[in-house]
């Protein structure tokens, strides 16, 4: 791949096409958060790209403008969703809710965009509903197909949508969970949805919620894959421009706070639920259309950086040892932006076998299996995958009983002794470690 094709820059807002974009947060130049380095490649140049968040003054969509090639980011993707039982339960409940709400039956077709290993489609299939996955990660798509969930190894485009409609008929439900915020050309994606969706069909999106992102200081959920940071207001502007209407909105626990947005073709009979207007009014009251909220957010991120780096430096100066847990994408954003490397963290434990033996992108901290904590027990464990803080601390109960301490980095850095010492960290639903 030519370097020039590895990154493009948007001149206009992805949501409303305005050119009035203001930078609200700069996390520097970083390698892609999942571009782990093989030890033998250390010393070779690493690709790195600007990681800056912009605010649209017209539709208030927070977004990245510097777009790293999706071929580079996604086609070699190795994350498999169903490894987490919490996800399986989350998507099962999601499927149950959709089936009963929209009265799906054996003639219905559910298409999932970014279907990964089929974690969402499987519970639909078990209810006798026809399902089809679309996911550009070739290996995962092949494995899902082999396991009985037919999955097309493509990006979802209008051509792919036409092909599916020709072969399988129109779709009652199209889902895009944790993928809508990752796609740059949403015009093409929604055009494809309009082609494939039945006239009374519904399009259901799950995206991390901008309000939580700002208020819980989730700056580490910024990485090159995560292009849009939606509110209900900004998602509505985009969908309406593309011929859809938002008919319902719900809050879910994923990602430290996500939105489940249900949309339908503009000309469909679906009524617009009261929740939509309530969310938009609430967002306005919280100042999500106002630049000062973003300026305060950027300031809090800076304070977080100062506090966490001072805390870690102080511990190292006192001769304490520190390891990380969870070589997640969010962890890599934090480590790169805060400049935390192997001089501070001896290693990062991670349960994903494919990451073990590699080095974190940019910061080059060794990623090891979790058993290392028993063999080379640190004084402190920095939980980088804070979304998994609950199960991680539970698993490492022996560590805290032996006097070890955990450090949680967001929303403000704090030292935690044991599970449930901090209600806010313990009550969150576990999320994908790639986030
Ligand atoms: Zn806009």
C-alpha cells in the first residue's frame, strides 16, 4: 500500500457536510491502537497518524478528520467478540428485545454490519430467523461462516447491499453495533441500508454516547478506528439528511455508556417515539452544542495526564513496581498520549493470546499472559482496560489480599484496594478489549 493512500483528511463534517470544524482535543501523532509490534520489528519505522478530535459548529458532531485507511485498520482484525460471556449475554438480550418489539419470524432477515464472529446474529438464528453477517475481517468472516453464520467478507457498500437484496430479499432489521462510529463514509453505508432495508424495516445502531465520553472523561476511547462521537442530535442530523428518521433512542451500558438508536426510512409508518425529543432537549441542557463544554473536557484530560504521570512517577521513585492489565486500544491511546513506556510499566498482562509476546504500539511495553502476575508480582496494577475492571479485580483477588493495589486511570486516577471499593468502576458492563 502506498503511504499516500494510508491516510486521508476530511475537509467537511461527516454528519452535515459543513466546513465549520474546530479542533477540541489533540492526542498527538500515534500509531493505530491495535498495531502491536513484533519484537523482531523493533527499530523499524512505525506508521503513526494525527489523533485529533474536531467539533462541528453546525451539527455538533465530534469527529476525527484524519482518516487512516480502513484496509489498514480492519481487514486484518483479529478480535473475536464471543470470547467475553458478558458480550454474549448483552447481545442475547438485544436480540430478544428486537424480536419481540418488531415481531420478527422465520420469514424475516436480519443483517448485521460488522458482524464479527456472529455474536449478535446467533441468538436471532436460534429463534429460527434468517441471518446474514457482513464483516471485512476475512479470517473472522470465514470462521463465522464455517460455524453456521453466513458472513460476507466485505465492507458494507451499496453494491454489497444490492447483491444481498437480490439473493436474500429485503431485510427486516439491519444492525450496526459498534461499527457506525468507525465508518468514514456514512453516506455510502446509509445508502446501502436504504437499498437493503424493507420499506417498514428498521436500522439499529449502537454507538458510544458523546455525553458519557465528555462527562466521564473517556478521552482514551479516542483512537483511529473511532471516527464519530455521536449525540442523538448529531446522529439525527446525519440520518435525516440521508433519508432516514430516528424513531427511538435508548441508553445502554456498553462502552461506559452507549446509545442504541433505532431509525427507519423517512417515508415509513413508524412513529417517532417521545424519547427522541427528550434526549435532544437533555443534550442541549447539558451543553453538548456549546464549545465551552469541550474546552472544559480538554482541560480535564490535561489534568488527568498530570495526575496519573505524577502518581506513577512517585511510585517508581519509591521503588515500587507497576504492571498494566489489558493491552486494549484505549490503553494504547492513554500510554502514547501520556508518554508511559517500559520505564514505568514492566509489562502488560492481557488475556488475548494473539497479543501475548508482542509489544504495545508506540510505547513498546511487552504484552504477556496473565500468569506473569503470579510469577513476577508487581506492587501496583494499572488497569488500562477499565471497562473490565470488575472481572479483572475479581480474578486478581489474591493480589489485593497479598497487599497489591490497583490503579484506575479514568475519569480521575485513583488507587483502589479491592473490588467494589469504587462503585462507579464496578458497576459497568464489560466491553470489548479492542476498544
Ligand atoms: Zn456537522
